[in-house]
C-alpha cells in the first residue's frame, strides 16, 4: 500500500475503533439504569457491581463477589458477607466471613475498615468486643479456673484457651494472652455479653453471624442529586471519577457530566486510546 494511503487507512481504522468503543461504552452505561441481583440480594445499583455487572456501573471499592448465596465484599483485604443494604441511609450490614461461624480463624485480623469508603455506623449502637487468644491463667492454689467468657480452639493438635471481653484493656487479672483482635457486635449482644452467662458463647457466635453496620461513601451527595434528576451514577474508568448518566426519550444515554471527585491519580496520558474490555 502507498505509505500515505496506508496512514489514512490506519487513521480510518482508529476512528472506527474509537466510535465502536464509545458505542460499547454507551451500551454499558445504559445497562447501569437497570438494577441487578447478586446472590440473595436484589434491586442492587450503584455503587455496587460484580457478577455480570462491570465497574463502569459502580465504584471501585464496591465489588461484590456473587458466586455465593450471600454476596461477599472485600474491605481492607478482609472478606465480608453482605447481609443487607440500605440505599437510603447508605448503610450495609456485614459479617466477617472468617469468623461468622467459627471463632478460631487461622489468621487473626482486627475488624478495620477502609476509611476511603467505609466507617462504622455512628448511630448503630454496635460495640467492639475483644477476643483474646492463646491465654494462660495462673490459678491460685487449689482454685479451678472456669470462666463463662472462655472458649477453646484446636489447631495442630493443640487446644488453646481463649477469652472474649467487652473490655479492650485486657483479658482479666492473672491471665495473659498471646494475641487479641477487636470485632463488632450489635447493641443487644454487647449488653448481654457485658456480664457473661452460660449462654454467652452462643450469643457471641450469633452476633458475629448477624453482623454490624457500616456506612459507605461513594460520592453520595452528587449521586443523590443525579438520581433526583432521573439519572444514575456510573464510573468513568478513564478519569477515575463518578459521572451522572441520563437517558433521553429515545433511550440514548446522554448528559455526560464532567468528572468529579477523582479518586484515581494515574490517569492515562492524553491521547491514549483505551479499549473497553
Ligand atoms: C429498588 O431500589 C430503588 C432505589 O434504589 C427504589 O426506588 C425501588 O422502590 C426499589 N424497588 C424494589 C422493588 O424494591
Ligand atoms: C477479595 O480478597 C481475596 C483475598 O483476600 C481475593 O482472593 C478476592 O479476589 C478478592 N475479591 C474481590 C471481589 O476483590
Ligand atoms: C472499635 O475498634 C475499631 C478498630 O477495630 C476502632 O476504629 C474504633 O474506634 C473502636 N471503637 C470504639 C468505640 O472503641
Ligand atoms: C496430630 O496428631 C496426629 C495423631 O494424633 C498426627 O498424625 C499428626 O501429625 C498431628 N499433627 C500435627 C500438626 O502435629
Ligand atoms: C493485644 O496484643 C498485642 C500483641 O499482638 C499486645 O501488644 C497488646 O498489649 C494486647 N492488648 C491487650 C489489651 O492485651
Ligand atoms: C488488633 O488491634 C489491637 C489494638 O489496636 C492491637 O493491640 C492488636 O495487636 C491487633 N491485633 C492484630 C492481630 O493485628
Ligand atoms: C444481635 O445479635 C443477636 C445475637 O447475639 C441476634 O440474635 C440478633 O438478631 C442481632 N440483632 C440484629 C439487629 O442483628
């Protein structure tokens, strides 16, 4: 091919690819108007994505793993079961996957949230409880140690004695423990666990399974304004910011608003062509 014609041809191909990609993008954003289902949860929308739903319809920290009856969400590289979502108050009820039916996880981790996206719901009444692991007691001579806030774990043929306490100041006098983690329980459970009884272990296990509340932030204010004007929030992977999308009468997605609150710094250099996967 003649060099000049070859160049024109290449430009033509590029233009075709570009318009194809923006078409695909429009289709993708159009699907963002439909709610989706993930495991047992229905009527899900922005900022959540996952399963068949791409990041373009959500926000980065909100990918749900939908391969289970109960969707899973990673927060600070810990996996949580999402039990309930309230889109009005931006509140999630989540339970830690590693301890929801087992108080003896292999790896001990505190419940820590990624403050970019999540905070413990201030109004929930949920409280921290500390689990102390691998404890040893120095019983006074002749005194049998039997604590109502005690539980045992078996690992590698070794049984350890462990303690739960609403106090983060320690497991109690003359008890020393190798490690400890802080987890969240609901208000009712916290009150009941303040003074342990024979049913406390069951209460604690149920509380870990029934989860705690976190509030999310994913450009909430702007996205509320967007919804109130019949739009839906979406995510622009090129700019790393949420955008408001609206459909006109013909169902074509319009109203591409300028990106706001960018959260990703490494934008592609200007003029770079990105293919949408
Ligand atoms: C789905 O959620 C939207 C808000 O996100 C709400 O307006 C609508 O009533 C919900 N529909 C159902 C069937 O729950
Ligand atoms: C969540 O984190 C685990 C590792 O802790 C990883 O294997 C998994 O792919 C992550 N899932 C999502 C949805 O990010
Ligand atoms: C509970 O623990 C978390 C860390 O796991 C901490 O950020 C939070 O401040 C604690 N809350 C209270 C009331 O101590
Ligand atoms: C646990 O004990 C069994 C037999 O009692 C033994 O075969 C196994 O190797 C032990 N495992 C560890 C990790 O010590
Ligand atoms: C919790 O464990 C850490 C070591 O992992 C220790 O430094 C700290 O003193 C413990 N806290 C309590 C209250 O026992
Ligand atoms: C959990 O947090 C407490 C208090 O910040 C700390 O002493 C402890 O070492 C942490 N535990 C783990 C397993 O990181
Ligand atoms: C609080 O925890 C208890 C178990 O300790 C559970 O029965 C109850 O359903 C939980 N409440 C909520 C609102 O999750």
